C-alpha cells in the first residue's frame, strides 16, 4: 500500500507540473481573442478528448452508466457544471482585483474545500490520524506560501506598471471582485469533488473490464461534459458581442487552432493522470492528492512565468520574496509526501 502511495504521489506531482504549464500555448496566440482560444480549448479538452478516451479505453460504457445508481451520475454532472461556472468567473476575477490577489484567494479556498470535503465525507475518522494530520499541517503552510506569492505578485505589478491609469481599470468594485474570487475558489474545487463522488462509476467500470488506470475516465467524462456547458455559453456570448466569429476563418487560424488544442491536450493529460495518481494513493487520494496537485500547479506556473519573462524588471527583493514563496509551497509538498511513511 505504501508503495502504491509513493507511485500515486509521484504521478500527481507530474500531473500538477503539467497542469501549471497548460496555459503556455496561449501566450503565443497572436490572432485570436480570448473567447476564440477558450471555446476551441473547451470543446477539445472537455468534449472531444473525453469522448475519444472513453471510446478506446472504457469497454461497455453504456452498460456502466445504466447499471450505476442515478445518484452516481448526477453528482459528477452537478459538480462538473458548478466547476464549469468557476472557469467562467476565473478571468473576471483576475480583471477585478488583479492576478496576484485573485490567485491567492482562489487557490487557498480551492485547496481547503477540495481536499477537506472528500476526507470529511468518506473518512472523517481519519482526519486526526497521521495522514489526515499531515494534510491539516500542510494546508496552513500552503496558505502562507500563497500569501507570500500574492505579495510578490502585487509588488511585481507595481514595479512593472507604475503608470497604469485608473481609467484602464475594470469598472468593478473591490467588493464585487472579492465576491467573484470567493465564488471561483469555492466552486473551482468541484472538479475534484465530481471525481471524488464518482466511486461507483469507477468500480462499475472495473467490473465490466476497464483496467485500474482507465476506469477513472468514465467519471472525468461526466465532469467535463457538464463543465463545458457554461464555458461554451459564455464564449458564444463574447463571440457575438465582440463580433469575433470571423477570426475562425481569418489568416493564421490553423496555427491558432493548434495552440488551443495543445492547451487541451496538456490539460487532459494533467487532470486524467491526476485521477490515476489519486486512485493509487488510496482513500486519501482525493484529499492529499488534490492539495499536492494545486501546490505543484502553483510551482510550475510560477516557473513558467519566470522563464517566459513575466518577472522581468522586478527588484531583487521581489524576486527573493517569490523564491521564499515557492520554498514554502515546496515545504507543504514535502509534508504531504510524508504520508507515505504511514
């Protein structure tokens, strides 16, 4: 069991690293607006790729869905739709209060709800056992790292853009922006809750011939199919409002499509492999594993930002603060990984 725990945690670490890199192709988009990129990404990541994985790797899929209790289907769909709403408000939160503050609030709330709720729902008695205690210890460490990361991000914004005019800021009050951050943080964890409450679907997939790795795809498909709905609706609204449908037929659309689909592939690899790793970790997988996924996502996305020049022009003090934040987040990862000793 301990061996499976370590292998599962290793898979989650790789998944979090890939998840932190998945938006990278969008940095090289030159022709499309955000809604063009996001609608292609959403369709590819949350509709087409899950369908392909189910077709090739989950035998007797219709029988799986027919024979599980209705509740086992409704919960992943419900959590998936709520998670989809959070992906819509993600960008709005960044615009309202700034990336640094928004990211720290959202990641913190997402870690709390996404890691603690599965543990309390399925193994409440384990909360004060070694692995549960390590999770409780790691969360405040991660919160400190996020707070330091937020401070570094705010200083970066001040040092790189000291002359941003107020007229360029979004017409959204701080209170409304904060509400958006809280909503996004809480509902963003629903992607993990949809997976955590899909155990009956995974077990039925195994019974009907799926192997332990691919059996998780049947749950992820439900979460993704529900999550894609609000994203497609919002992107369609923007495409009409901004009259950006024509960009799909403009010069360079092939290159832009490849970038958006590359994002989708990276996201799918990250999240679906997280499901495999979390399953291998055992009953703590959707709690310890999700906290580890977020921590590694934060570290990887920060490194991508550094390597692509996002921190150019900042002072040595700000860069030291960023390095300290990353060290604290890595400490939380180390604490989580100690669970393999028990």
